[in-house]
C-alpha cells in the first residue's frame, strides 16, 4: 500500500504560550481521501475559509492531520489558536510559490488581522483532474516555515 506523509501542524509560540505541536506520520492512500480536492481553487477556498475562521479542527480534517490526533487534542489545538488569535483573520496573501515540476508545488501563505499573523504552507500535487494536499503546516513564526522554502 502506498504511503504518504500527512500534515504537519506546528505551532511555535512565544515564551508565554504553551509551546509547540508537531504532527507527522505516514497514512495509507485509502485514508487520504480527505486531502483530495477537485482543483487548486477548491483547495485554496477550503484552506482560506477554514483558517480565516480559525476552524483548526476542520482544517486538520480537510488537510489530513485529524487521524493523528484524538478529538480532545484537536479541540485543544483549536482552543489554543483561538486563545492566541481572538478574532477571525481578515486578510490572506500568498507570499511564496515554488513549482517543483511534474505538477508538484508548494506555497507559503500569511493570514492576518491587525498585527496578528499566522503563516501556513501546503505542499501539493496537481494531477489528473484533482489536487492532493500532501503536507500542511502552520506556525506563528514566519522563520520556522520560511527557512525550508
């Protein structure tokens, strides 16, 4: 059975917060249905809508990290994000894009409201009429996601 690396959700907070959370584990292709989108536009619409509304449980389900966490862990992660960002994000921009060939790309996005920023990356594959989100990460620290780009 073909294995894929799933979402990495990393939250790096400043010293006064709870610390970091990182998720990474292979999943079987049959379980990956949740990270398959009709096209790039649908993937972005889902990503932007969920992150801007701070619906972290749902973004983890949509981009493949929910099977690595219990319902309580997902709820806790969302509560932490909502504690750090008490208001929905109002803006989004794509900061970087890298075409890696053969339909593989990765992108770096920023979501913000006022002076509160959240950064996210998605590594995805556009193929035969669908877009597969292979790896997803988000972080409050720009450098944590930008360094490997």
